[in-house]
C-alpha cells in the first residue's frame, strides 16, 4: 500500500493529512514533505494520522526528525487523530512523553 499525503497551509498553521501505511518504502516521501514545514520559524504543524493503518520504526524516525527540527526552528508539532494501534507504537517506545499527541480532543503526550 502507498501513503497519501495532503498538505493544507494557512499562514503559520500547516495541516498534513496522511492515509495509508508509513514504512521503509513510504517514510522518505513523508520526511521530504514534513521536514520543510517544521523548518519555518514558529510554524504550527498538525499531522492527522486518522487514515494511517500501519506504521513501523522508520515512520517513528520521521517524527523524531520532525520533532528535532521544531526545536531548531521554534516551531510546533502535534499528532492528531491517531488510532490505538499506531498510538501503541508511540507508547511502547516512550515517544508519548516527548511528542504532543491529541486524540478525541485530549492531549495524550507532552513536550
């Protein structure tokens, strides 16, 4: 399966909507799209993961790179609408402690 990436930019708010699978094959495409968005000074980047059915460790690596980029450029990264299966991957690796994750209008993680 492929990964579909849709970016909606509204001044400082960037919304990235993903659907499909994030794996070794699709992660480079996601990184190529996501990192430049986090490199805008004080940008707010929200990544909608509702349509993501599968993610492996390469996907986690992309989000870690994006988080590091937000620190350099004083921007913000929030992951939203993550299904339980994908959330569990972030939880097992401890990334819920360092990445903002919102599900059902509540923040599950923190920075």
